[in-house]
């Protein structure tokens, strides 16, 4: 009596494997899209919380949080006495993020920082709301690598022919490179004093905070860092938590640029600022930044009205700069 066993032949097995492979190939984009959708939702939630925190800050202080504060008088260049400044955090030139800590359920961390002389050491503490989930990189590029950065930057304003810059920070050259120009036409600037009443372009038309979060940005400071101060003659050497947007920095420009040096172009004429101000590959760490993200096609911005919107990388430079300024009348 012959005994038969049921089994796959080699050909049948190969066919089954091929079918499974095809199904996986078909399902993989859908899985990736679902994951990116979840990351986008989380990112918008982070920005929305920061926007609400800025509104709550404004309710108490009657102004939006400052990027940091000057230690010098803009007219005399004399150092401001420490007892005139609001406290350790402002004297230490901490970022707008530190000022928002009590409004994002981080009051204890804020109080701890307030009592320390070296506030930047607290950047070794990660604050999840400061990270875009689409970028797994958390450590800083500028400074100690064991410290945490942030992917969300205040918008200091537009840089262009029709926009002002901060007169207290002229463009200077140091051993660290060119510094400035520093925008002051946006919502989060050095010295603060930007109220909702001063946003005459409309809160729904004006950026508050945006993403600089693509994987290889290369110029992230720690999240505590606001400005860096050397002396009364050179009061500010960086805008670390807020960035201005020049004419030739469209969304995601830095991800695509392979140029080692790029001139800062302030208007449609295409002429670089002063002809010799350069930064590295759209990754400026000194007051200028190319906003962008790992999200396909653009990045998210929180607006001054509390909304969060996706801004396409195809937006024109004129439209981008118009939204970066609070009172340009565009």
C-alpha cells in the first residue's frame, strides 16, 4: 500500500514566498504613511501646546516671551546692573523655551534653573515637547554633545530690504564667523516687548514658532540657550532659540543645499547682504535659519493666533517673509 503525504512542492513554496513579498511591498508604504501621520499629529500637538503656553505667558506678562535679554544699554553700551534684570534666567540670556516652562507643566524644572548660576547645565534634561518625532536626533551640534537641543525655534522676523534689523547688533566678524544681521520684525525677539496688539498684520497671518528639524541641520544649540554674550562692545553673538528668515531661505532649503557657503540675500535683487556675509550650507547658528523638517514637502508653524499649519516648501519667498513679520503691512 502506497502512503501519500501532502506537502508543498518547491515551485509552490517559491510562489507563496513571492506573493508574501509582493503583499509586504504593497503594505510597507501604507505602514510608513501611517507612522508619518502619527508623527505629524504628535508634532502639531507639540507646537499647539507651545502656542497655548505663549498665549498664557502673554496673559500674565502682556507680551510674548523674549528670545533673551540684552545685558547692555542700546544707547550707552554700558552694562545693565544685575538687580535691574528680572532674575537669574534673564541675566543668563536663557531661551524663550525656559520662560515657557511653567506653562508646559515644567514649573519644577523652571524653579530649579532659576536657582542655579550655570543654567545651561540643565540642558542635560530632555523636554519631550521640544522634539519633533520625525527626527530621532536629540543631542546638540553646537557645544557639549551630552546636552539636548530643540527642534522648535521662535520666528524673529523677516530679513529683507523692507524689514528692519535690531540696531543693537550690527553685523560683525569674529573667529567664529560672521554674526547677524538679527531680525526684530517677528514675534519672538531679543528684548521681547512684542504684544498681540503690536501684531498689526494679524495674529492668524504671523508666525510664532516653526520647525528647524531635519536630520542633518548641524547647528542646534541646547534648548536652554538664548543669546551668547561676550562684552559690552559685542553684546550678542548668536540668536540660538529664535531665527530670522532671509529672502533666499525657502522652506527645506538647507536639506537640498550642497553649497558649503551661502550668501544671505535680503531681497529679490539677489544681492547678498553687504556682499560678504556667508553662512554654512543654510545651517546658520547666528541669527539666521532655514526652517524645514523631515516631514515630506514642508514643515509646521505655530501662528500667533494659536493655530498650527503645514507650510509647503513651494511657498514663495515673498509670502514666507510676509508671514514672518508682525507689522509689515503686506
